[in-house]
């Protein structure tokens, strides 16, 4: 059976059960009767989607937002049935709402057409909680309220927050206090314990997820900073290497220039050596000159003597 057919089956059976009740013929329930008839006709005219199939077993089948919206348009008859304060109508409506939520057909994330700014699931929870009217509430209705609210809290397809959660817990607590039935009291007490455990467990999971997300973000930022540092170091190393290479090239060029022999200079050095060897130095010239002068004087003296 397809998921859509399964949801239509739940809704159509509940509508038919309400219409089959003899109390529905009373003028006080004329609006409820008309609304149920219109919804039932729409279900029969609307072709069931065969896109996803399942075994219609005991486990909920996942559905998309589109399928959930198609089911949500049939909520009004059950809302009116809960407001009728008729125990049989209320029991039937609570039962089908619980099944639609448990099987994932009713998610209620869409905006409520009657109360803009609120989600449909918040309106559904308010309708269920309003079925408890104190000690005069039917005992069967009390059990259906507890069952439906527990399904809302534990369902993985439905999300409720803040005031809606508080309303659910308060209603179960009021049933525990006001109910005269021991079974209902025990059931309400156990349901409260289970609800609180689920709520705190989810809070802890959310805290862990937030911490993990923060740690992952911090790690990502750290890795990014490390990569930037490595890039900067790599750029600095490249610049230093380039500078060292340029300095090495300049030094090599200077050494090559110093080591290079100028032919003109070499020729000048050779000529200078030759001149030093051939031409006597100034001291030698002065020494020789003095001897020559002395020789002339001696000769002159000898001549005079002669």
C-alpha cells in the first residue's frame, strides 16, 4: 500500500466513523457533519500518489513535505470533533491524529492558515490539550490525550518548542492530578517521566552537536591560519632564496672581474721590469757621477803638479 493511500485510509475511516454515529444528526453537530462530508468527498476525488510504496506495517514510513501538506488540509474536521466535547467524536479524532503523527503523515511544519506566525503542529497540540476539561473529562479521552501527546514528544518527524512543550507537560500533569482513575494516574505519571527523559536527552544532544560544530569550526579556522602561515613562510623563503641567488651572482661577477687579467696592465708591468733592469737607478747614477767628478779633480791636480 502506498504511503498516501495509508494516510487517506486513516482519515477516511475516522471520518466515516464520525458520520456513522447517530449523534451527528443533531443540529449542534451540523457544521461538523458538513465538514466531514466535504473532506471525505475530497479524499475520494483526489487520486492517491503511488510515488512511494510501503507494507503499511507497524513501523512509520517516511513521507515528504508535499504528502504531509496533503494530509494537513483534512485536520479541520477532527479539530471540530475535539471541540464538540462529545466523547466518541473526541476519541475518534484523537486516535486518528495520533496515528497520523506516529506514522509521519502529519508533520505540521507549515504555517497555520488560521493563526499566522504559528505552525500547524502547535495548533494541533493546542486542540489535543484542550480536550482535557478537568475531572469531568471522559476516562477514555484522558488516555487518548496522554497517548497522543506522548507521540508528539517522542516522534522524530515532529518538532515542538518552548510554549508548546510546556503545554504538553502541563496537560499530562493535570491529568495525573485530576484523574480519579488509578490506571490513568499511573499512565500519566509514567508518561511524564518518559517525556522529561526525552526532552532532556534531546537538549543534551543539541548541546553536544553545538559543541561539536563549534569545535569543527575552530579546527577549520586553525587549519586555515596554518595554511596561511605556511604560504607566508613559503613566500618568504622564496624571496630569501632569490635574494641569496642574486647576491651570489653579483659576488661571482665581482670575483670574475677581479680575476680577469687586463692585457694593457700586463704589458705595462713587463715594460717596467725591463726598464728597471736596463736603466740604472737614480742612486746608482749619483754614485757613478761622484766618482767621475772625483776622477776629474784628481787628474786636474796631477796635471797641476806636473
